[in-house]
C-alpha cells in the first residue's frame, strides 16, 4: 500500500506543478455537473407550462332538443367551459383555419365538434342510440411528447362533454321527479280521505253486526232454556211410563197366576167332585178366558209403553244434542263478537293513523321530493365520486423526480471523462519496485479523489437549485459512493480492455438509460430490457438516489448500496486478477490502433511484450524443434487467414440482413430481433478478435523463436518475477 500512496502523491504533485492542468481538472469537475444542473432545471415543472401548447377547437354543433332535456347545444357548453380551462392553450377557430394551423405546426392538435353532435348525444333518450363522435387531429411530427399531452386534452374534452350532458340530463330528471312528487302527494291525500271514509263505513257495519249478534245470542239462550224445560217434562213422562210399565208387568203376572190357579181349581173340581163339576169347569173356563183377555191387553199396553219410552229416550238425546249445538253456537258467536270488537278498535286506530299521516316518513319523503334542488343533483350526477388522494413520499417538483437519473448520468459521464483525458498507464518514475497492481490502485486513487470532488460539486449545485432531499448528509454522501462505484467499473474496463473497454462503457450508458427505469417504469419496457435490468449498476444507483430524494423505505437504501458494492468488487477482480489473462488482447488492439497514427495510444496492458513463459522455456530448451512446431501451425493459418476473415465478415453481414428482415416481417417481436441482432454483432466481433488474436499470438511465438538466447533469459527472468 506504500507504493500506492507514493503513486497517488506523485500524480497530485504533477498536477499541482502545472496550473493549466488544474484548470482542466476544474473543467472535469464542473462539466459533468452542468449536464445534471441544466437538465434538472429544464425538467423542473414542464407540465406547468402546458397552457403554452396551442390546441385548435372547432365548434360546428347545431344543437338539438327533446321533451326531457329541452334545448341542448353541447358544443356551445364545451366552448364555454374550455374558455375557463387553462390546462392547455385552447384557440377557437373555423374548420379551415384550424386545419391549417395543425398542418403548419402552429397548433399541435385540433378538436372538431360535428354538426350533429348534440343530436346524436340526445338519441340515448329516444332508444335509437347513435354514438356521438368528436374529431381529433394531432400533428405528431412536431414533438414526441406533445401527442401524449394532447391525448390528455382529448380525455379532458371527453370528460367535459360527459359531465355537461350528464348534468343537463340529471337536471331534467330531477325536475321531473319534483313534479311527480307534487302529483303523488296530491293523489295520496285524496286516497287518504277516501280510505278514511271507507274505514268509517266498515266500522259502522261492524257495530250493527255486533248488535245483531247480541240479539241472536239472547234468542239462543232462551231456546236453550225451553229445551231444558222440555227435557224435564220428558223425564217426568218417562217416569210415569216407567211406573205404568211396572203396574202392567204386575197385572200380567197376576193374570198368569190367576190362570194357573183357575186351571188347578178346575182340575181339582173335576177329580174331586162329580156332581157340579161341569158347572165348575164351565165357570173356570169362562174365568180363564177373561183372565187371558186381561193378560193380552196388559201385554199389548206394556209393549206400547215400551215403545213410547224408546221414543222419549231418543227425544231426550235429540234435545241434549240440540242444546250442545246451541251452546257451541253461542260460544262461536261470543268469539266472533270479540274478533269484531278488535277489528272495530283497529279500524279506529287506522283512521287515526291515516288522519295523522302527513307528519310521518312517507309524507316527509314526498315533501323532500317536492323540494328537490335540481341544480345540486345535476352537479352530483356529473361528478358523483371525489377522489381523496394521499401521496406517499411526496415529491412535488418533476425536476426532483428526474434528478435521480440525471445525477447518475452526470456521475457516469464524469468518471468516463477522467479515463479519457487522463493517462491510464502508470510509469515507475521515482518509485522503485512498483507492481502492476500497485500502479492500478495508485492511478485509481487519483481518479477516485477527482470523482469525490465531482460528486461534492454536483451535490452542492443540486442543493442550490432546490432538489428535494430528506437528509443533507445522505444527499451529499450517496453521490460520492455511486460515483466511486461507477469509476471502478469504467476504470476496470478501460484499463483491462483499452479502447474496447471504453467502448463498452459507452454502450453501457446507452443501454442503461432505457434499461434502468430512469425515465419509465421497467415494467413498461420491452422484455429485452427487463431481463437486463438487474445487471445494470444504474438500476441501483438511481434507486438509491430516489430514496435520498423522496424518502427512505425500510432497508431498501442499504440494499441498493450493497448491490453497487458488488459491482465494485467485481470491477477490482477484473482489474487486479483477470487483467493479466487478457493482456494480449489489449496489446493487439493497441498495436493495431497505433499503426493508424490517428488515435491517441496507450498500452493499457501490463508492461512487457506478452510472451508466454512456456514458449520461452521451449525455445531455450530446443530452439530448432520449437521453430519447426511453430511453422507447422503458422503456415496453414497464414494460408487460411484471409479466407477465414472474409468468411466471418460475409456470414456476419448475412446474419445482420436476415435478422433485419425478420424484424420487418414480424414487427410484434422486433425488440427480440434487435436483441438477437446485437448479440450476433457481438459474436461476429468476438470471432474477428479471436482470429486476430491467434495471428498476434503466432507472431509473438515467432519473435520468441528468433530472439537471441541472452534476450530469452532476460524475458524468462522478467516473466518469473511477475508470477
């Protein structure tokens, strides 16, 4: 590290000794910052000046009318609203003048309201709908961004027309509802009076019905009392018939006993008395006949009494059933009377409610309808929703939003300027035993000091301009860290690959502008750029500056700086480790560029000619065998070299043409073909470089074969010291 510090100190002394060199360094500090300052200032608030964009408006609308909306002229309403609108520079012209202003570029766009516009718009109320059309002419030649702004103007016009028409229709509908509410209120009041009258009549009828039911209930009560008296009489009759039945039964029994005794008497007389027995028998026979007639008569009367008792029993059952039915009827009439009483009471409540209906919600709603404010309803219908915007990480100035991109571009340009105006080769004057890696780090340290000053100057200027920031310290330090990261990448490429590395630095900045979401979100970019997005250092540098400008979100800021640190590590690995393995490629380019005598030339590669250690050892061991082996390889290559080179060029041109035709034939995938086109050019370039590198390597091998032995031993010692 001591030699690194000595290289840095020596380089600073060299700059200080020459005042003009300090002026150049001052220019290197200011020039990249000017790029950011001018662009940030220019982009500060460009959309505040859209009123300067001339937009022609031509109104040909003849108007229209119908029973719902009345007379409507949307074109006149639109013109009146646009005269109060300062978003764009509206100019109201005739059709010919408007078209001429667009063609000449005086106006960027023109809107024409056709003659039947209002008529077509009102067709929605008739059912025969004709969609109205607003004619829009835009001059896309004047500027790439202007059509997008005028498209916003078209949306503004569409919104104005929609709002105006909606407001007018809503006004008409609200007025109709208001009139309908008055009519409904009148109809409801009349219906109320009619219903109250009908309810009162029904209540009177119910009262009369209840009185009749009361009389009927009394009659049923009397009937039940008569039935109960009849049941008592029938009971008495049944008792009498039962007594008669008992008497007749006794008579019948006496008659039978008398018959038995008369028969016994007649038998005894016949047996015991001869004289007079005939008279006794005749008298007994007469008595038996009389007794038989009495017995028959009592039996017939008994049967009649039995029949009458059965009839009396059935009559008693019928009277009992009739009494039960009358009892149920009386209960039903009582229940009906109670129900009618409840209905009669409800009728009274209903009448009272209807008579007081004017103070309840329905009439209040109707009253609200009759007092509708049509103008307020129309305004609400025109804009029914209001968006309440809440901005997270607010950044009002558009210039501050774009500042993240321009700051990163300025830092990249600043680092690239350094590798262009300052030498990359480091001499060993006044510094003994300095290694290639120490030279690399020493010159990088000088560039880093200048890059830090570039970042500080840039940040101070941005603070003066007024670029938003959430922390002054982070706003100054972050560009320093980003600048050092970009310097590491550009310096490693330039030192390792020379002219090719500087070209790669230019290609990188070209691809990073669209591919690192500096202007548009990466999601809007083609998939080709989306796939490269994570591999660009700009991606993380821009995001880190956005954190500092608009606000920190968790650990995102540190994650972005961590990713930049990875690029730094990879850059130093390339410059300190891999550089020596590709040194001959750099020497090849440098030597061939030097032959033109037009380009500024730096070796870029480590010191030495680039001879290989094994070639030197083989030449020292057996020069003749080494040269013979080399000849076997070199002669076929020399004979085929021009053919190989021509073939690569021809195949490369054919591939370029084929991919170009495919991009034209398949426009939907042109971005993919552009990516393949770039990849193909890289392949062709690598093939040509590989061919030239083989040629260059064979030439170096031939030089080793022709080198004197003393020189070979010097090269061997130098190569072994670098191992």
